[in-house]
């Protein structure tokens, strides 16, 4: 597949150098081609001795083509590295405009993804995603949305740490994928073709030997033995009839085989994985899925790359006369079947396994880029203990960290606070860091202790005119799902924002109190945010309930926030002042 330079230093100079080399090779290739044609004409019109330089020029021409193609591929690598550097800068600045949003994976009915900005503009997906194929992107999205398995998360965390220390490997994997992969799913015909058994025919093998021998003999006799050219024409007609035996199978192979750039992407990435010693049991297991056969996947792909080039260019005007004269399709078909019998079983699952590696690269690159160093502890006894936790989508220099602990005696927080003071952002901070820990990534916190529980949120409940659903009904529906899961015995962290906001104050307070009573009889724990200060009185009468709040300070015509979580109920609100600032006059 060729060796490439993945060093991101001095990219601009390297690109200028490769473009200059490309121009020279292009000119040299053109000169050699015309010289080859001239030697060929002279061999026919002057002397057969010109066949010797013609042969040498033909070999040189093929060499120059390979060099030219390699330089073009290296240029794609450099461009990909430049693209990666730009995306990294965007992520570090939290300026995520233009990055893939993964919006197609958003699901408003999912237990938590719709409320935590996992997908869409300015989302966690944009921060984590380093995939480049539809399959890789889908696998990453599904991993982000799946339920928590603490054992799997801990094992994944060790693997991610190991990957984050392999910056060269991560860079090469992503760059080769961006440079060569096409943004289309691999056709199902690839798997079907690899899985279809095709027996090698004895007749075809005989013809694969007879074609070149007969063609050479007749061509030599025509040139040097004064054999009438009509016999050569008869041989070509005979070849046309014989070659019909393998025309359809080779056409099916040409339609099934991936394009050259995809094969190159497979080969370069497989070589990167094959050469790496990860020293992590999970990563080594993932590696064995790729390289379980006797022969190297990289070698198999190199062989297929050469065969595919031959198969997919059989109708080329340069190849046709050679094929008709020497019946080379029989040799090609025999070699293709021989390759398929050895490599087919292992390569049929290669795209799927490489898509898994796109997810691994995304996780490792996130851990490397974000330089996460939050300590994560998994506990059987504890529920959740977050120390100085902040939101990953907020620029670290501007993010305000807060701390909160849940345990058996402290299971429900009534969160009050002024408008825009940070209640919703704090709840999302807890939820999105839970997702990071689930993925095996370091949380944005000094430390985070988690037990074995699932996450459920209710924050963005909106009307749906198409389904005749009001926002209040949508919220009730989500709360019902939460209650059903809690009543079944699940341990769940819930984050309920502005609870029952779609009804009147009296019903909202009584309904909220009833919900709190119901929740306290289950294994659920979490936060209920509200503007109803009356709910804060529950902390005095209910065991396990505690008040926290965010405050604001009104100074002249400004409202200032410190976004710091404080113990106790909020002493004052700012809606009146906000309305005044918006032009509503109170008498």
C-alpha cells in the first residue's frame, strides 16, 4: 500500500514540495509514453530490435505511474492532516460550527440524549466525533446512547487511556480515513461476493496457460516467421469466444469490489493496527478480530488492490488487445478465485471491524485533545459524588465548576434559583459527564464517583402539532415512563427541569409534592428544578430531600450571576426585574 508521512509539522512546505514533484512526474510520464509509442512504431516499421527499448520504456512508464499515484495519495494525507488541525482548533475553542452534528441520531423519546445536547449544533457528538464513514458514525452515536454498563465502561476507560498515549497511531488512522474513504456506505454486494463459493475450473486453468503460450507463439511466428497475419486474427476470434466463459463472473467481481481509494483506506489503517502493540487486553482483542487468519490482512489487501485495478480496468483500450491476444482474463480469474478462497472469510467482516476502530480513534483522540484528567471512581455503595464538575461544551476558561453529592441519606435535590442563573446547565453538566464516564472518557471534574444506575431526563418537552401533543402532555408522558421504570426496581438518576410548568401554580405544587413522595419510595435519586419556592419546604418534612439553589444579584439596571451552587433555597428571584429590562412597565 505504500508508506506515508503522517507528521503534521511544516504541512505547507510539504504540500508545495509534493505538488512540484507531481508536476515533474506528470511531465516525465508524458515524455516516456511518447517515447514508448515511438519505439513501438519503429519496431514495426524498422527493426524488431526496437522492442527492447520499448519494453524498458513501458516498465519505466508503469513505475512513473506508481510514483505519481503515491505522490497524489501523500498530498491527500497532508490535506487531511491540515483539516484535522483545523477541527482540533475548533474543538479546543468550542467553536463547533461546520462540524458534523450527528443530528440524524437525535431521538426525543430517548431517556436522556435529547436533553443533554448529545447531537445537533454545539453538541457532544461534535466534540467527540473523529469518524469518517457512515458506519463508524452510527456506531459512535449508538455507543453514546446506550445504557450504562459499569464493567464495560471501566474496561473501555483503560483502553482509551492506552490509546490516548499513541498520538502517532491516532493521527495516522484518522488521516488515512479522511484522505481515502469515500462518504458512501460499502455495498452489500461486497459481502455477498466474498461469501459466494466459486469453484476453480480445470478448463479455465488450461486456457489460462494456453492463452499466453499460443499468443506468444503466433505473435513471434507472425513477426519473425512470415506467418500470415490472418492466423493471428483467427486466434483473436477464438479468444473472444473462449473469454465469454469468464466475462460475467469478472463483471460481477468488478461491480462488487470497493473502489481503489476505499481499498487503500482499508489497507493503510489495517497496517497501522497490525504494526501496533497496544499492551491493553481489550484493544488486543479488537486487533485479533482483524488479524485472526494465517496471512496478514495488509498483504491480502495489497494483493486485492492489484487484482481490483486489473479487474476494474478490463475494458481499457490498452488492456483489450493484450487480453484478446493472450487471453489474460483466464489468468486474472484464476488468481482472483485463489485469493478469494484464502482471504474471503476474514475480509468479509473487515469494514465492520474498521468502523469499530473509528469509534476507538474518536474516544482516544478526545481524551488526547481535551487532556481530560478528572478522576473517575466506580462504587457499589455510592450513588453520585461530583467534585468541581463543569460542562465540557463550555470553554474551560469560562466554565464554572460546582460540587454535589448524592447518597442514601441525600437522594433528592429541590433546585431553585433565578432565571438564567444556571439551574438547567448544572443538571446537564451532571448528565453529560455521566455520558463521558459511560464512554470510558475522563469527566470534566476534579473527581466523579458513580454507582451502577441509569440516567433519565425531562427538560425539553415541546408541542408536537403533527401528533396533537402539548408540551404539558409530553412532560407527563416522560414522567410516567420514569415512574414505570422506578416502580420496576431500577436505580435511576433523574434530572427534571421546571417540573409541571405547563399547568397552574396550585396543581403544579400539589402534583410535584405527590411525585416526590412517590419517588422517595423507589431507588430513584436526582434533581427537580422549580420556580415554586413552596417545594423547598419539603426538605423540612421529607427525609432524603435537600435544597440547593443558584442566585442572582441586581445592581442598578443589571442582573449579575456567579453560577455557583449554594446550599438552601433561593432567597430571591429576578423575573420582575427581567421583565422591566424587556420594557414591561409595572405600576
